[in-house]
C-alpha cells in the first residue's frame, strides 16, 4: 500500500528555536466549516497548553494521512469543562485515548489546507461521545466525584469571597473583550491599537504574526487576566486577600490593612493592589503597572498611568460579580466600566505552566509550514 503520512507531530524543529510564539488563535481555523474524519489514534498528548490528538485516516487512494487536532488544556478536560462551546461529556485523563483506538474527530479545519482541525467533537468506536455531546449524553456519561472542601470562617470583618471561581461567558466577545465596542481611546491609544496584532477579535492573526507578549509567556496583566479560561481561588487572611490564578500560577496580594500603595516598586505586570471593605464588597485599587500588557485579548493598550478599580462581591452562594472601572488619562478619553461574572466550582487549582509547550510548538510549526506534504513509500 502506498503510504502518505503527513508528519504533523514529528517535526524536529520547535517554534522556540525559530523565535516564534506558540498557540495560534482561532484565526488559523475556519469556524464557518466543519469536517469529520475517522481512523486509529497514532498519538495522544495530554499536556499543557493544549491537548493534541493525531489519527491515521485512509485517503481516497488508500493512502494513510495523519490528521491532527487540538483541544483545550488537560486541566479543563479533566474537569469536564471544555472550551469552544462543546459539551465535555466525560472527565478526561491521560489514558482516555491510547494508540490504536478507533475514533472519529469533527472540527473546524485549518484554513491553509493542512490535515488539522480545532476539535469540536470526539466519538469512540462504541459511538460514545467523549466531547461535544448534548446534555443528555453528558448526564449519562460516567462521572467522578469531586472532593468536598470545608472553608474556615474568613479572618476579617468583611464579606466572604472564598472559593474557586470560573469565568462565565454569555456571548462570543466575552472570550476576548469587555464589550463589542472599543473603549473611548485617545489618539495615542488608537495608534497603538492599530499596531497590535492579536490572535482574538476582528483583527485576529495567526500566532506566527502576533505581537501579543502573552505568547512569549509574559503575564497578561490586570484586568485581562480574567479572560483566560482558567479558574482562580480567593483566600482571605487577616489584613490580606490573596487571589491565586491557575493561569501561569500567578498570584495577587490585596492588602486590606489600610496601608498606602508603595512608591518604591518598579512598574509591575499585575500592579500594586490595596483594598478596603464596603460591607460585603471588596474594593480593590491597583496601580503601578508597566505599559507592556493589553487591557483585553484584542489588543486594547494602556499606559503606565493605568488605574483599575475592582468591586468584588457575591450575589449568592455560587456567583461572584466583579465590577471593573478602568482609568488611564493617556490611553482613554474618560473612565469606563465593565462587569465579569464568575461561577463557584468545586475544583482545586492545578499546575499550568506556559513554558510546558515544546510538543505543541512542534505541532503548530508543522501546521504553519504545511505545503501539501510529500508521499513516502
């Protein structure tokens, strides 16, 4: 049999050695199209930042073509909290798929014709939907009981914000922006926005063309940190509230002991935060930012004069509301506000390290350089 194997996952040179960032945005795939392929698993990589599946698919002339697809992070799959709007019908593990398993993949194909997709559905040989099923399938799927956590009484006189919280997205733009419309930018900010090459939003580009520093593993900053699809935990101690983000293992300390902002610090990625309690609401003021991050994932800039005020409160036992006010006299003509809503989840934070992506870089480099491949006997 004539074998044509597109070695999407076996490329020898990583993006890191080429000076290219990892994680291409949605612009690499055609979200208006869907394709389905079937074959035997050749590789299953259950690693950060994205899970990758490869299968050998029989072509029109009997040749085998290796199709590859990417999913969200293993942390989200393990929690049955998949991205892209697909229902995650099982809790995935590193052993969910093994080489030789016959499966079916459905997803948005690569725009450049590479045999690759952003996976939206996975079905095994028994027609069990592993990802992308409807609610009935999710209800009937095997489940794993999450551990129950008992939270101690908060060590302060304010509200109780403790717990692990996960963002809620009610519309597509909430994955990358605070609103459909751009905030009121100054000419300085508009010029910077026009120079931005984000991977999300209407101006999205391939990651190989982006200038978003997050793809070089720099912190996303505040308030952009709330857009990344990972949970955070709030811990309360006397005089301090700690916000621990799973994304890049980032940590914010919000001091509530009436101290002033420090004036001896260099400009920071996450800024310097102080807080006060207004009843059950924690009011957080953050200043002393550098100007290297973006406000959101579509490239809205800010200066080192950025001031962010967050009003954080619980509306009920399972919902956290963060009202955000952004002020920056250099970047915006007036202050503007937005709201992010988070749901309480019974999870523990897991490790997520941006640099753990060498295998994904190989996968991505091969996709970006795809030119039709070459047959091998």
